């Protein structure tokens, strides 16, 4: 039996990772699902829907149906069948619920995507560990970039990191900085993409500009470089450059379009001649918004702003993307994307999909996570 406890997505809903985890549950059942905690009981003859909130059903009596099952809505939430792995679900939202769930299922793996100190305190991690299986590995993961490791606003992450077994970042620069502050086993785990949603799609009915950016504007963040880039493209390409997203009203744009859902964005990426990939900053090793992986998986010609060690992401300029640094080179690669022959465009798109679906899908991320967990346990055994 392998048991995992996780913290929720911001909206409390299951997401792409769940399908990747379900697909490997019988290969390595020590898995997690964002927003829930669950018990995995080895049984190769039945299928179960993962749908029951904490306490709604008896622990050993999940909804059981034999045979292949479609996904379905349960209480307004889209749930997916788990092949060969009966499960019991526990939603977790804050420290009391996390501790109650741990006491009930005694997890061997705790996975936490904390974005603030609100869900649990450093002292709460000690309480949590006491309720878990003795072999538990407690991981916290920041799938984005917020404050610097040494800033006061980041102290809560450091405090938790001194209690957790590993703290994982979506950049490969700051691990040593966290280690110097006593964070245990700081590591690197990139965000991923769900190829079931982001894949080459037919063009939507509405016109798609030749060059697109799918991004919202957050007033609390410094988007000076991004704003300069998109204003330059908008002035130069007019209606042939479009920005899909919220809160761009203060920026002069010829074509500002309504945001599209993840399920719609793949078609936009596929239909464009080029998709702009530009993140909040470009100075962190391997750091990128997940829009890079979404665009790649959708078969877009990606115009990627270089970051240090971007090659470590598998990106190859002119093979699976077009890379740029600075506004002048951005304009150059945009011109290049607009003029690509069908054969070259098709090759770039094909290689982009291959990279995203073999290196940056969530199933790959889970294996990477489990390798980190195994290494921590091996270190314990060696002590």
C-alpha cells in the first residue's frame, strides 16, 4: 500500500497532473493528486472513480465499477477513472484538514504546492510528520517564481524548507542559496504540460492573428520588458499580432483579444504562425512560464526569449523553436516566423510537439519527482 497527501490548487480543483499520476499508479503507486490526499490499495481487477470527499464514503468502500469507464462529472467536478487502483480521496485545504487527513491515512508521501504561509506553519510540519508513516517524505514545490531566497517575504518558504525533506523550484539557480539558509535537499522540478489538452488542433472559427501571446497582465508584477516587446510587435504588425488575456487596457495594442480557456488555447497556438514565449523575468536558469510547454505541445512555432541554460530544457534554436534576446532579435525572429516555408514550419512544429510530449509532460515530471523521493530514502538508509 502506498499513500500520498497533497495540498490543493488555488481553486481547489483537480488538474492535468492527476491523469499522469493515474496512468502510472500500478507501476509506482506512491503518487499524489493536487487538491486531495488518497489511499492507493493494490488491486488489479477493478476500476474506481476518484470522486468522494473526505469522510463521505467508508475508507475501504470507494465507488467500484468493472470495465473501461469514461470520465464523468461528480458534484460539478470532472473526475477521471483510475485503472487498477482503488482509491479513497481526502480534500485538504489548511492545517487542521491536512493534519486530520494525515491522521486518517498515515501518508508515505506528502506533496505540497504552497504559494503562501497560510496552509500550514513550520510547527505544523512537525505535527504532520508525527502523524505520517515513519518512512514519509515531505516535499514542498514552488512551480513559479516569486520573491528572492534572501528577501523577508520569502522567509516562510525557508522556514517550511527547514522542516520538509525537500523543497523543489522551477528554476535551477537558487538551490545553493536555499541550502545556505538550512533548507533541506533543495532541488529542481519544472512545471509540465498535459498533452490531452494541449495538442495540435484545427483552427478555431474566429480569426487568429499571425503572431500571438496568451498571457494576463498582473498589476503587482513588473512587466516592463514584456510590455515593451508586445508594444513593439503591435506597432509593427498591427492586427497580425494579437494578445489574448486580461488587464491589458493600459497598454496600447491594435489587437487585444479576450482570454481563452486552456481547452481553446491549443487551437489558437496551432493556427498561429508564431507564439511568443516571454516570462516575468529572463535571468533565472531554466525558468519559464508554462506557456512555453503549452505552445510547444500545441504544435506552435514558439518564439522563445532565452534564459540562462535554456538548452537544459531541450530547446534547440531553429529545430524546435526560434530564440531571441532583446527587441531587435525578437523582431528578426518574428519576421522569420512570418516567412517560413510550409516544410520548415511543419518541421519546427513537429519537433516542438515531440519535445513537449516526451520531456515536459506531467507523467515525466512524476517520474522525476519519484527519483528525488527515492534518493532521499536511500540517503536515510545509508545513515
